[in-house]
C-alpha cells in the first residue's frame, strides 16, 4: 500500500535538520532558564517565583510567536522547530514546576504548593491567551 504524498513523513536531511535545530534551540532555552534560576534562586519552602515567571514569560512568548509565524509572517520552515519547540520548549520548565511542587509538599508547605499549582497553570494559560490576543490586535491595527 502506498502512502499518499501529503501524508508521508519527511525523512532524510529535512528530518535531521529539524532535530538539529530543536536540539540547538532547546540547549539555548535551557541555558537561559538555568541562568535565571541561578540568578534568582528560590528560598527553601517559599514560592518558586523564578520558575513561575520563566513559565509565564515563556508562555507569553509562545502566544506572540505562534500568531506571528502562522498569521502574519512567512518564515523559513526551521524557525518554528528552532524557536517554538527548541528555545521556548527548553526555556519553559514544567518538569521543574513538578519537582518544585513535590519539594514543597515534602517540606510541609501544602498551601504554598497548592497556590503554586493553581497560579502557574492559570498564569501560563492567561499569558498565552493575552499575548496571542494582543498580537492579533496589533496586526489588525497595522493592516488598517
């Protein structure tokens, strides 16, 4: 059975280039996140503000970026995997968020953990929505 052309997965060099740019972007994003966590470390048992803001800012950047590249700009095919999946995927850190939650619970700070659990999800989703909405509005005004 032959797979229709539109449904075939890209292979060879194209796939290797995507993997390479995701890896490069992911490394850059992870280094930026690590630097932020080193510059502004969380106080033991306190609200993990740095991880919180890294995730909120990263989600806002995702909202802005995706609107720009899907609705306003024509970009090279490797921009989205490099910046969206790589840089922003490496920068935002929901794995650290989970570790922070576990640490707060184990240290006997369930209220802080619950606040962090709810605030991060709410703020991250709100950031994506606000950034995407604001970007669309700016684009509409520029095209009038």
